[in-house]
C-alpha cells in the first residue's frame, strides 16, 4: 500500500493507473477508521481495480465551536486497518496541501442542506462539497463510496454529481453497527461509560419510530419522550423526511433521522425505509 501526502504524488499515481487501464474506487474519510469505513473499502475493492482512501480531517466542514481540534486521529493505526481491508493508496494530505490558498470560488449546497444536520451546522455541507469536489478531481475515480450513516451527506453528494455531470458514480454503503445497534462512528470514543450504555437507545428509538410511521402515526413526540427517558443526551433533532429529496412530503422512501448531543460527542443515526412497509 502506498501512502501519498502531496497532490503531485497523487496526480502521478493517477496518471500511471489510468494509463494501465485500471479503474479507481475512492473512499473519502476523516480517518480513525472503524468497520464502517472498512466495509466501504471492501465494496470498492470488489468493484474497482484500485482503491484510494483519503484520510483528511477537513477544517472546511467544521464550525468555529465544533470538534475539529479534538477530532480523533491515528494515522499509524489507520494504515494497518486500511491495508488489511484492501486499500491500494492512502491519500493523507496536510491542510496546507489541500487548501494552499483561500478559495476564490465557493460551493453552496441547496435546499437538501436546510434540514437535519445542515440546519444545525451552518456551512457544514458547503465544506463537504468543497473537499469532495477537490478529491473527485484529483483522484479521477470511476466510483466513490459513501455511507448511509451520513445519509444527508450522501444525498447532497449525489446531487453534486448529478447537477454538475461529474464523470463518475456514487455508491451507497449500509450503516455498520456494533452488536448492540449503536452505529459505528469515530466519535464513539468520546462517549463516557454511562453514555456508551445509553447510546443503543438511538437505534431503538428509530426502530420504534419506524413502526409508528408504518401504522400511520407521527413518530416525533413518542421518540422524543423515549430518548429523553432513556438517555442523558440532549436531542438536537428528530425528523421524518422523504429520501433522498429531504423534503417533507414523503413520496418514495422515508428517512427517520436524529442527532443527540452527549457531553463530548454529538451522535447521528438514521433509518431509511418504505413508508408502506415494502
Ligand atoms: P467519516 O470518516 O466519518 O467522514 O466517514 C467516512 C465515510 O464513512 C462516510 O461516507 C461515512 O458515511 C462512512 N461511514 C461512517 N460511519 C459509518 C458506518 N457506521 N457505517 C457505514 N459507513 C460509515
């Protein structure tokens, strides 16, 4: 496995790989890898000749009072895990390498960013669009892989690719969970012991909400009560929307999504399902 830290090294590798006729799958991450990331690598490995994983904690997608500085990082451990899952190249640039100057052009997410995390984290998805646009152009991937764990991000990136004819396709990976249902997340390490014990209730609340939706009932109030009774966290949002449009009129698939703030970690989770139960 190669570890590349500069844009020029990456471009050279991409040029040689394309010349050899190999397809490229890209798995963008912020590192501190877990099974969720590795499941995307395995999917990418099955569908492409070469797999590039980017590891970059992107300052552009963190707000001023968010956890950019204390986001967990461990490149050495990440290297072993990435290689074990079949990664061919890790691209791990510095912030200066990625953003050598202040951008003169800004990308802005549309209405899909007005709900859920986009409403709570102003500018977050603009920062995501900024980094993925650069990564897509640098890696020239045929396929890029994103997890449904971050369903709003996935939907917005699908819009980017569709609206601006990026010459590639997006692949979705299912949410990988701990045995007790907690969605795997790099931020789970910041849960206290007590919070970790409460955290599986997020998935349980989603399941309960889904059952209510299937019965034609509004899930928000009962889910709010359930989470308030079973966790010490503060609910940031619970929303039921159409997926992937993220509008309030559910036409095809429903997404039930929530965010809960614990002492040192804000956790998000969601489930996507057919509102008629198919
Ligand atoms: P992150 O490093 O958190 O930015 O995540 C990098 C990619 O991994 C994103 O596409 C995420 O949606 C995906 N991902 C994160 N957690 C999970 C999970 N538990 N299951 C599946 N994919 C995940």
